[in-house]
C-alpha cells in the first residue's frame, strides 16, 4: 500500500473523536531514500502551543496510524 505524505498544516480526525495536526513535514528527495518522509504531529487542541509534546512519525508509522486509528484528512489550516 502506497501512502502519500500528508500536507503541511493538515488536520486529521477519526470517528472516535481523535484529532491531530500536522505541524512539520520532511520529504527526503534523494535517490537513496526514494521519497521517504517524516511528519511531526500534535494533538489538534495543542496546535498553537510551542511546548506541546509532538510525535515524529516515518512513513511506515504514518501508514500504521491511518490504518489502526482510521484517521482521515478533514482540512488544512493556513498559517501566518
């Protein structure tokens, strides 16, 4: 299963009420890494908190999160 890199500042939620915010995206555009990516996510309610605990996920962890938590993108929040 091919997983696409989520957009920067995207909002993701599931039917159980879980909601996260993608605050950083790093794509490794190198032949050796073949488009691998890392995303940093925080709980949506903490998206403006610089001290919030964040999780960094590689593309496999992101794919697992989508599959196990059933999250889907619901929007993108523009940043200043």
